[in-house]
């Protein structure tokens, strides 16, 4: 694209006045090009005079009380933000007098005449932002119980400013509802990222601990700005080397960078580390020598990193070692590690994503079968980390039936922010909508109105430990997430981990405003597309409850024909079960796998009957004839074709909307997003064509008239191979 108006904001004289005016308008909107590195912390200059005057007034005399690395981080963010947004150099004082226009201080440090009575209670990480009238002048107060709370409050204030919100009479009181708000990086020590689509790992292990990349600081800023307070820096498919002193030194350097921002570091623990690091010949969790090995290891780590968070463990799953290798169980394994970190205040997050050795059982039931019997047996500093659905981060799954089924165990949510099964970093998909759909699902246990969100926030079980993890989509790409809209998923994850009831519209709106522009024309045009984008891949990949039909290994593109893998539950045919009689996985009680009974009886009853199963989950629970009639009176076959087509058409529509927003977005990001949308459109058609041609071999029915007929035949789609698709685990090549 070679449009001069994007290169300069100087007037360009042309004979046609109308055109000139148009160009001038464009040029003022396109002051400079951006590469996405600044995320939602761009702090662009505020041009609205009224808003700017108000903010400048509040920024005229600032007092930030306290003195700690966190307060220093806060001050530096405030300086940067105000300087860029208002083009001023703010004066920040720590001296206590009464005449400040903006006061940032913990509750115990507030001046006598600052009155916060009547504001809702906040917890230790929460904050209050409010204005007060002192002698006829408005004063802005940011207060909290702790310095971290103040940092969160300041970030929030800066976000309100970026959104150009009127701060007059503002009253915000906000506290996180979940304690552990963590990113999980599936990053390997060689800097490859399992299921990473945004370049290499941001952790430069070779240069650590001495070399501190500016990215580490910006990573911490971005996370703190959305309330994320922990990070697991290594892959769940773990490498024992990370536990050696050489690497712990490097992890310490990261922990030192993150600490002022309230972010704790966690590591993945390879269960066989005592053997692999050459010290013992067993990793049996009941062996006292093994227990002692972990105690010593924990001491070593805590000596270096006193606030180390603890361990995340993937055990006895996909080839990872675990207690079952020694005839022990998950409780034995988790509790042994928990005992090692307990004296230091650490925790263990034990993953429930397991593969049973019994391949005959329904994969959807495996975790429930293995874990539910252990309810109440885990040590008090253990959380069981459960994926949002019972299979594996599919475009749509019902919520995981373990939520609600283990009332005596703290269950932690695991979402996937990286888009392994959702088009990598090429497809625009607003995941917060998927996350909230799960969080708001009713479990019916322990109570009728209990939702998944209530269980993970601990309100049902009164548990002390609560947590939510997101598998990060972050890499060394200049824009962090490969696709600029991938940033919205990182942002939205943070907001929902803070409050699972945060409004989706608000998340989308805040992010659009801060990432692009608060111009209502722009925001109002793209907001509906963003919200709708969650449903698009469901329609063009796996509609009506279909799941796990991605091509094998790398999971890039359609592979409904995949049938020959070392485990049947890694194949697509295992999941869709298409044959001449119909399609879908029968999980009902009488004729199927019985997996419906992993849910509360109320739900099992609904899911047992196709007539009462929500249509979007129909083929998850039922194997139905191609001619089965859906609510619209059309056959299942026709509906499949219509859904696939709908997904394609909606992407096409989103692409057109984006094109219409060209005047509002700088050239670089506009073009990047446009190119990605074009790829998504092409790939949506690929999915539709490949799947419908494949299923037609079984249905033997003509495509519904609504569907565009594929322009290639099935053998073409089957022939496509992608040996170098990104994100694949090296050992799975
Ligand atoms: C699967 C991924 C695999 C992960 C695994 C896990 O394909 O790379 O290691 O999940 O969560 O979705 O452990």
C-alpha cells in the first residue's frame, strides 16, 4: 500500500477541494504507523480539548505516597502515560499536604480529609478510584490496602484516560475475585514454543541472568495492567534442567524483574527429575529419599527466589512421567510436591489433563474417572488444574464435568489463549466470549444455580485457594501475539481472571479503544464483529457439537479423515464417528458411552435426549441420522452445510467491515489485520469444502442450496501437507 496520506500529516495540495479535505481528515487520524508492540498501553495523545483539560487539571499536582519498587514502577508508568497522553511532564511529590489534585496513597497514608467511607470493601489487591470535592475543587484519589493494589488502581486510571472517560464524579471499587491469575507459557529451553504462533519464546535463557531484555519489563507492565499476578515460564511437557542451579539463577533474574509488578514466578516440575538429574534411581513419591530430594530442591529454589510461587505438573499424560509409573496415584504425587513447597508458602497446580492407559474408555470421561474419586484427598496447598472442556481446547466444548463434581478440592481453570485449535495466529477469534460461556455454564452442583465461575472463585466450596490459568499466546513477534487481535485475548483473559463476570462488551470496547481509537464510529462498527468472531470458527470448523477434526499433530487445517494414529483417541474418526447411518459421538446412558453421567443429573437428563440437548452441542452427545430434523425443520445434513457456509460468510462480512474502517487505523496495523483476515477467509472456505466433501461420502446427499459448491475434490484437500506448520512439539515430528 502506497498511500501518501499515511506517510505524513502535512497538507497535500490537490486540485479537488473535497478530496483535499478528505485527505486532511485521514492524515490527522494517521499521525504515524505502529507495529503493535505497545499493546493496549499506547497512551496516544488526547486531542479532545475538554477531556484533555480535565485530565491536565487532575495531573497538575500529584502526590504518590510510599517508597518501594512497586511505587517506583507505578510512578514511572504514570509519568509515561500522562506525558504521552497530555504532552506534559508531570511533577510527582511524596510530601503530604492537603492541596493535591491527584493523590495515590494506601488507605493508611491518605490525608485526613480524604473520605472513603461509603465505598465498597476492597481486598488486598483491590483498589478504589474516586473524586472528591475539596473547597470547591475536584480531587482524584486512587487508594488501596497495598502498594500492589495502588499499582492496579493506577493502571486502571490510565486505562480510563486512554478510553477518554469522563472522570468527574468517578467511583470505582474493584477487587479480584480469583487469587491466582496466571499465564502458562508452553516455552521450551531451546526457545521453541509448543503451540506457539508468535515467534520464539521471549525468554532468552542463554543471555539470562545478566541480560535483561526490555521485553521482560514490558511483559510485566502489560500483565500488571490487567491484574495477572503469576507466570509459569516453562512448558508443561517439562525439562528437568530448569530445576538445576544454572537455570534457577536465570529464573531468579526474571523473578526480580517481575516482583515490583506483583507477578510471581512458577515452574513446571518434571516428575522424574530426581532420576534425570542423576541423583536417584527412582522418583517414587512414597520413597523418603525422593521426598527429601524435592525438599532440598525446594529449599534451593526458595533461597534464590523467596516468593517463588510453586510448581505446575503434567503427570502421566502424553508420555510425561508421573506417580503411576511407580504404582502410585495423583494424590501421592501432588502431595509429595506440596509438602516440599509448603514451608515456603508455595503451591502445586496438578493438571487433570490425563490420558488413561485404557484407550477403550470415552476420552471425555477420562479425567473425571481418574480424579473425582480423590476428592478431598489433596493437600491444602494443591489445586487441580482442569481444562475448560473434557477433550482439549476445542472451538466449542461443554464445560468440563469435573467442575462441580469435586466440592472438596480447589479446582483451577485452564483456558488456552494461544489458538492451537482455533486457526493459530492467523484467525481473528475473540476468546473472552468462549471463556465466559464456560464460566457462566451452570453445573447444577452443589446447587441448582451454581456456575463454573462460582466454583473456581471458591464461593461454593469456601476454598482458600482459587485460580485461573491461560496458556499464553505470547512470543518474540514484534506485536507479541502474531495477530494484533490476539492481544485482545490476552487482555480479556486477564480481565476475566480478575472478575469472571466482567462484561464482554466492556472488555471488547476497552480493548478496541485503547488499541486503536476511542472514536465511536470505529468502536461501534467493529465491536459487534469482535463479539461475533467467537462463533465463526465453530461454524466453519466444527459446527453442531463436532470436535477434534483438525489435521494430525500440528492441528493446522481440517483433517476429518485422520484415522491412523498410535491412540484411537488422537484421531478425528474417533470423535465424529461419521458413517452411512449418521454422525456424532453417542455419549448417552443407554446406547452410548454414558459420559453424560459425568454431569449433574439435571444436565445428564438434558444431554441424554437429542430434543433437549442444545443444538450447538448436538453431535457432542449424539450420533444422529443424516436426515434427523433440527428445530428449523431442515435435515442435519442440510444444517451442517448451512452452518459451514454461515461461518465462511461471517468472516467475509467481518473482512468487509474491517475494510470500511481504513480511515481510523494506521496503515501498518490496518494492512496486517487485512492480510490476516484474507487468510482466515480463505481457510474458512478450505474447512467448509474439505469437511463437507468428506462427510458427503457418508451422507450421499446433495449439498444444501445455501452452500457454495467446493471448487476442488476431496483428494485435493487430503493431499495437502504442512510438515513445517508452527508450534509443533519437536518430539512429535
Ligand atoms: C494438547 C496439545 C499439547 C499439550 C497438551 C497439554 O496438543 O501440545 O502438551 O494439550 O495440555 O492440546 O498437555
